[in-house]
C-alpha cells in the first residue's frame, strides 16, 4: 500500500512539473510568435528591389577568423631572415623580378640574402594564407588606394595593411594597437580618429586609411625615404633616429637594420616579400579565391535613430556577421545617433535599396522595440474616490524625448517656454555652452508626459451608477465639478476635498518630505503648526491640503440629470490660486500641455505680477 501511495505521489509530482513546464514554454512561444508576427507583417509591406543579393560566405568566415593575423604577426616577430630556407626559387630569377619591381616603385627594392630568405619562407609556409588574403584584398585595396592617392603616397603602401593586420579590421595587438593599420590609442586620437564606448574609427577602413596616409606623408617630410617611413611606422620615428645615429649617420634601411628593434628588423623585409608574392603569385601557383562582395558592390546610408545589428539583421535578412564585417567601427553592434556627428551603415547595394525604400517602417519597428523596454517612471499624487463609485484615478508622469529643429528667429528662452522646460536643462541636454543656437540645429528636449488612468476597485457595497460607464466619464465628472467651483473653498465643499496625510518614518525630515510630495517647506510648517524643522517619529502630518476629491451622490445625480458634464468639461477652464513660492514655470508644470506663455496670455499678466492668493485661469 505504501509503495502504491509513493508511486502515485511521484506520478502526480512529475505530471504537475511537466504541466508547469509546458505552460511556461507555451507562454514563451506565444510571446515569440507575437514578436515574429509583427516583424513578418512589416517585412511583407517592404518595397523590394529586384537586384540579386551579393552575399559571400567567405567574408563571414574570415571576419571571425584571426588565425591569419596571429600567424603573420608571429612570423614577423620570430623569423630569422639571416637563416637560409630550402625552397626552389633560383636566385638569379629572383634578382630579375626584384629589379623589375624596383623600376616601378619608389621603394629601394634591392636583392639581398635576408630578403630572399623571407620570400622563400613565406612561399614555403604561407601559400594558403596568401590565397585567402588576396581574396579579402579585393574588397579593401580599392579603399586603401583611394586614400593613399589623395595624399600622393605610394600605392604600394597598401601591402603594409597585410603585414600589420592580415586585413582584419578587428585585429588587436598585445599592446592594444587596433584595426587594419594597427593604430595605438594616442596615435589614433592624434590623427582625429574617434574612439568612444560605441565607436572606434581605428577599425573603420576609410577613416583609418586616410589617417595612415597622413602619417606616411608627415614621416616622409622628416626622413625623405619610404623605407625609413615604414620602419618609423612600426617602431616610431625616435627609434629610427637612434638607429641612424648608432650607424654613424647612414640612412639606408639595410645599413641601419641591425640597430633597430628586433621586430622592426623583419618588418620592412616582410613588407617587400608580401609585395613580391602579390606581384608574382601566378608564377608560384597561388590561386586566390575570388570574392563576390567587392568595394563597389556596397553603399552607405545615414542612420537617424539608434539601432542594433540584430534589428537590422531581422528586418533586412542580412547576417549579423556580415554587418560586423561591413561596419567594423561599431564596437557594441549598435549604430548610435549623436547630435553633432552623423553615423553611417554600410550594406550590400540591394539591401541599401530596401532600407531606403522602407525607411519609415524600419524606424517604426525600432521605435516599437524601444517602447517595449522597461523605463523609469514617476507616479504623482493619486486622486482617489471613495466607495461611492469604487474607482481610483491615477496620473502617471513618463519621461519622453522630443527633438526640435531651430528655426529663424528662435532663441533658447522661447523654445524653453514652448516645451515647459528650463534653459539650463536645454543647454545640459544639448551640451551648449552659451545661449546662442544655430539655425537648423536639432535640439534634444526631455518632457514629462502625463497620463491619466482610472482603476476599478472591488467592493461589496455601493454599485457604480449605470449612467457613468466609461473611465473618461469618471474623469470628466471630477473635472467638471472642479470647473464649476469658483474658489478652492467652494470646490472643497462641492467635492468634499480632503487633506493628504503622512505618517513620519525613521530617517524622515521635513525637507525630504516636502521634496517627496512637491510641497513648499513653509506650507508644511504652516499646515502642521510647526515652529522649526523638527518632527516626531510616528507623528501624522498634513502634506497637501484639499487634494483628494471624493465624488458624492449629488455629483453623480448631476451627471444622471443629463447635464453631460463630460462633454462640457472640454470647453471649461480651471481656476488656480497662487501659493507662496509659486512661479509661472512651477504652475505650468502642474498642467500637461500648458506653457508659461499660455498662462500669461489667458490672464494678461507678466512674471512680475504673480502674487500669493492671485486667481489664475487655466483653459482647456
């Protein structure tokens, strides 16, 4: 019997566990299906381009593969160019080829035993590596050549990126040098490459190539020899200058090589060997894989709203790995949006066409994702009704970011008034140092959007009158009743306004209580007959007077009689009595959609006319 009971218990436990797990899985599946449904519904409306997609799996493979970079880096550091290599390449034939290269190049390409050794070493051990590199170079070399030609730098410098990074924009050395041209942090900054949490332009093929060309130009002005420029790129101009002095003033790379750092001793020979292999790869049986995606098969588009590679991948059906390859400067797989700088997305041309044709839908999808994220919010004072209607009304304030384009004649003061914000906040959000702002500039403005909602409470007594059905009608009754009152006292008697009270807790003081409830400290003292800021733990104090309206039967009856207060309330106005410490800015903030200029216009007053006890009309 015990065995049967135990078996039954185990069976029930397993069944319950299985049911719970399936229930959880079903919820997860439902959520995923909802998201996928929304994504699919957007993609079905996309305007498509007929151009064939140019996607090459080679790029995706090479992006995540750093073995080429590691192998070449180790070769340059450790190879002994004075050690002979057994490889079938006649010395006389090599001399002829090097002489032909020298005739077409500003570099000093002269035969020596060290150069022969490193060429043979690469041919013996790195044939497959160079086949892969030549495929990748079809994408990068046109970019390099354009940047080098602008600065009148020898185009052969493009082979330096092969030696530096094995054409991997994500390559990072042990010392922190980054990108295709292996810029150190300070050098990158010196040549105006942007580096922050989102962006590292050392990995940007175009911008880093322009910086490298500028560096070469500057070094050539110092040394007047391209071999020495290469040596300075690797070890720094200071080390090259020291090697020249230690060599008795000689200025040929091969004559000062022994006095350079060990890594630099193999650096220029590795560069010349790379140039030779690219020039004569057919003669040595190296067959590069041809890349389908080339530089001219891609294009860029400016991004107007921050988005992630994952969102772009979902919308355009481009693998994230390919987005990383085409946009290597974005460190966190996110394209940010800054006010002072444009950021661009590079895509295959057919995908650019789809993006441009459906830009609004793309940004709508990104905004939907943003709206679903958890955000901080602030709940202001709640208007709570009694059990007569069994409803509570809450006003919730949510932060919302807007953008305003500065027009002719605008100034910060008018813009601040328009959005009920302070000039100081405007300057802080937009990093402005003065009150002047350029026409056409987009200003970031963070406003508080107020949302009113009613919540039904369960109650065993007092049913809600059937005539008052909707939540909007519930709110309208309150608003209309307030509008009919000509003073605070009359409104209190009509609506039975009650005070809000607060029980003092451990750690409280009068200052933080005043801040918590948005009440002036002087009012707290006056309402609670306090002569100083001391308050006793556990005592009850008034923190707001006449703030909680209670709908009575008479108000409900007013609604029943057909007065239709809900519709009339839209055209009525509220009366506000100025309190000590009030300003037009603080009063405007109490009413969503009301600006300082509105209050001035409705009451025909200026800021200096505001006095305690004054009655202000608030329309709308």
